[in-house]
C-alpha cells in the first residue's frame, strides 16, 4: 500500500504537498485504511513485529537522504570542451574529479565537484532520485505499518467479550498491549528520525483509532452495561497514551458513540435527526448492540422479543432519517 496506488498519492500530498492540503489528506487516509482493513482483515504477518526492523527502516531513510544530499553537492555540469566534440583516434585521458576553479591551488576547504556533461548529468540525477525514492519508501512503510498494527489490534479488542457479570476497573489486555507497542514504536522513531519525519509517521493516529472504534463496532458480538463501561475505560486509556505521542488529541467521537449506548435505543433514535455525528449504519450497529445481550439469550422467548424490538427500532430510525 505504501509504494503505489491511491494511498501512495495521499501520502505524497501529506508529506510534500502544501500545508493547507495536509489537514484534508489525513481524513482521506483514515477512510482508505478503514475501508481496506474491513474489506481484507489484517493478520500478524502483515505487520512488522520485530522492532529492530523499524530501526533499520529509520536508518535506511536517514542514510539514503544523507547520501543523496552529499552526491547532489558534487554535481557540476560544465561546458563541453571543443576537443571532446572532435573525433580523435587517440585515446584521451578522462578527468574524474575537478575543482570549480582549476587555476587556483588546491585547498582542503575548497569544495570538490564532479564534472558532468548533460548526458552524464541525466544519469547522475536518476541515481540521486532513486536514492531519495528509496528513502521515501522506507518512511512511508513506517507510516503505514504503525497504522496497520493499530487496525489489527483494534480488531482484536473489539472481538473480546463485553458481556460482563460485574463492573471492572481494568482495560482490555489488548489495549495495554497496543499502548505498549505504540510507545515502543514512537521511542524508536524519536531516536532515529528527524522531528519532521517523526511527526509525519505519528500524526493522525488518534483520528484513525477514533474512526476504527466506531466503524467496526459491529464486530462486537455482545455488550451489556458493564461491558460498555469497560469499552469507555479502554477509550480513555488509549486517549491518555496518544496524548504522550501526538500531544493534545482526543477520542471524542468514539467516546460519545458508546455513551449513547448507555442512554438506550430511544435516545439513539431521537438524536438521529438532531445529531449528525453518526451515519445511519453506525446508529444501526449501536441499536444492535443495545439488543445484543437479549438476542443471545438461551431463552427463546427472550431472544424472539428482542428481535422484534430491534426490528421496530430499526424501522423507527429509518423513519427519522
């Protein structure tokens, strides 16, 4: 995804486009990743699990950028000498390196240039461009990998049980694992990447998590009041961890989404006309969660009644829309 296609175009704009465009590219990137990961769920082998590989990608980026910059400083296209234009049977000695002014004595402080003609300059520029492209591939891979890891872990978190017989003050273990992975990734980035590149990789993580929690809520099989309390705790713990990475960010939308669960189906339907924060499909997922515990009851009468209530609430929601 990082090397070609729609996402690459978005990454290019986010990295090198005008600053006015960067705020609009993050939502595009988030929607693309949410759509693709729902279409094809990620597995652990899709994600870089070895932190040393992250370090190597950081070093690949910085070393390629440094080498390309050093080579670019050597570039010097001079006028083609007349002797080079004449055909001669005698082999001529080719000068490999030169100073900008050959009449002056050599000084160690004077820059050295690589003399090039227009043809060799084109080849030279292609090599330098290839190095910079390799560097960007490494940087974009880091950018995409941390997001794929988030999508995978959020998917695991949503598949946990949220039907609890008692309240809990502990977040889901997957949340703690995700927080630990993000902090480790961020620590590596801050150690090996310049600040601009570091911000590029970590910027927008909160927006992605906020969107994933709502867009994939239908993956939750069952939720009761205690489970909803745990989900809200998960969101709070994730938010606090993201503040240490991105700064002043919040998971306001997902927190509001699961707060609606505690208000019940009638409130979800009633707010449909006045609260445009959530789409119809997202509200339907929330209504299904409200009835999920009764729908999975072992007593047939209870589950049948729950299905009737859910169908009625879905019709009411469609009526409001």
